[in-house]
């Protein structure tokens, strides 16, 4: 009886050791160094947020979502107001936060992400997942500087200064951020589509021609953003009224 008990213990120990070795091997293959890090996020992993799956990419010292946000809910699950249930006059006065798909066509949200007014960006409920945020004006600048330096251009800190000057900056940094589908090189995996925008008064414009992205910073009635253009290879700084509908990218905190 004692022999059988010892045999069971021995077999159980061997099975447990084999399971641990197998898990260790699999986690090492996935780039994990130990069992405790099995669930730890590493940039390049996919993340699921509000039932949508997003790819991520490391660019310099930052980790970005590789695609535009398409969530219809805030971080806690509270629905964001949807524009197709609003009139143009309701959209322009909304200050709680709203989103829309380009031309109110859901497939455009699937392809290009949603267009949000800036009040959705600034809503205290949070637009991006926990541990992520809408990039500040300066964090966008850090991205631009990182691309500029990686391309071995000179005076990147001067060209991409931490200021609020409007207009195109740089030479081909925008080209390297744009998806190949819009004649970019997508050299860093940012994969920017040109999803257009919604004018504060209601009309949709520039799909396939320009892409507009919010920052989390504002000044008075205006908020800051970035534009990538099919006809210009730089990156444009803009300020726009907060009721404009722009795309959003999230960056890891």
C-alpha cells in the first residue's frame, strides 16, 4: 500500500514537472522569460478593447496602436453618443462626446476607425483602454522626432519643436507613417489610413486624401491635431474647433 502511494506521488511529480517544462518552453517561444510574465503585455501583442482587437507596434520608445480607434463605448462601458442619431445642428453643439462613421457607413468605421469630436477625447470616462491614452501634443512630436532621427535627418529637435506652430513639418516622416495603400512606405508599422474628417457643420470630407488625428491638448475653443496628406510627405500640425470629427490613435502610458 505504501509502495503504491509512493508510486502515485512519483508519477504525479513527474507529470507536474513535464507540464512546467512544457509551459516554460511555450512561454519562451512567445518571448516570455518566466511564468509570472505569462499574461504581461509586450508591445507587438494584440489587445482586445470593447470587443475589438487591435494590433500594436513599437516605434522608438513609444508603443502605439497600429490602427485607429473604433470603440463606441468609453472605458467603463458607457455608450458614446452616435452621430447618426443626431442632426447636424445637434452634432455641432454636443459637448458630452460623440462619434460617427464616415458618411454614416458602418463599414467605414471597420476600415478607417471612428471619427470622434474632441469632447469624446476629453471625457473623464476615458476613450482609450486602461493603461493607454490619447497622445498629447508633445507625444505626437516625440513620434515625429523618433521617425526623423531614425531616418538620419538633421536638426530633428528643431524641425519638430515642442511648439504650437501650425503647418507641415519635416520632409518624408509622414510618408513613413502612411500605409502602403495610400502611397506611404509604412516603414515603421504605424499603418496610417487617410480616413477624412467630419466638418463641424456636418459634411464629411477628404476620405482617401487626408487623415486627421486628435491630440489630448487644447487651447480655448480649439484643440490640436495632426494631418497626413496624400500629396505631402511631411506631418502637419493643426488646430481645429472641438466639434470636428477626427480619428484617434491610442499610445501606451
